């Protein structure tokens, strides 16, 4: 499992609690299935990928600073997800029903595409990309457009552009993405410590 998947699993557990256990043979409601599909996690990932894989991220990162870049990226993702959630919700539920055998929903104590249903995650996402392509394309376009607009007018940073992550190798996309996730926590300085071993520059060891 990649470092990003490990991190994503931890964030998922905190932000998207698994759907509660249900009795054997009890059909899951659409809301239960949506939660078992980790809610908006896939939708957020699509929006994030559009930003972090774009050269626009690198073009402004050192000019406006990591902290400001992350704040703009996080807000762009949040707004894009909010705009597309109504279209994404039924699409995710339909993909869950079509790609996962019904007995898997009540044969597991906890239900999540990051946990008990992980074997079906690829199939569910493939179905979404096939059957809900406008949602995928739309959330990516909205997130990237807002990110481009806000970073273009942001003021230049004073001081170290890398902020508390100055010891990390920020040439790595996953390092930047992880830093932006950590900025959303109450104590990013403390939260970054477990990840130092993965992202610190070699000369720091």
C-alpha cells in the first residue's frame, strides 16, 4: 500500500466513518450505501488530482508560498465538491449496487471502500468514470479553474515559501499533497512528524 493510500485511509476513518453494521439480509438504504462508498472521498480525490497534477500548482507554489497555495487548493476542492455532490451521490450509489455483490453489504461488520469493501474500489470507480463522466470532468474543471484564478491574483509570500515543511522534498507531488492535507488539521506541526521519515530531504537524515 502506498504512503498516500495509508494517509488517505487515516483521513477517511476520521472524516468518513464506516457505515454502521446492519443485520444479515437487511438491504442497505441509499444513504447507507453512500456512506459505505466513503461519501465524497472519491469526488474530492478527483478534484485534488486535477489541481496537484497541473503545472499551475508548480507555477505559483514558490511565489505565493506553500501555506497559501494549500489554502486555495483546499477551498477550491471544497467548493467544487459542494457544486457536484447532488449529481455524484446517486451515481455512487448506483455504482455500489451494480459492482458489489449484495451479500457483501451485510457480511461485513464495517463497510467502507477503504476497508472491508476495498477489493471493489477499483470496480466502483471504473463504473463511475464510465457512467458519470460529466461529474468527473465537471468537478475537475471547477476545482482547477478556481485554483488558477485565485493563485494568479494571490500576493507573493514573504520569507520561506515552504513554511513548516522546509525540510521536506517538495519536488514530490505526494509531499505537497500531504502537506496540504496536514494544514487542515489543528496542529500541522505535530501532525507532520510521522511523515518526516517519508518526505524529508535526504540531507536532513
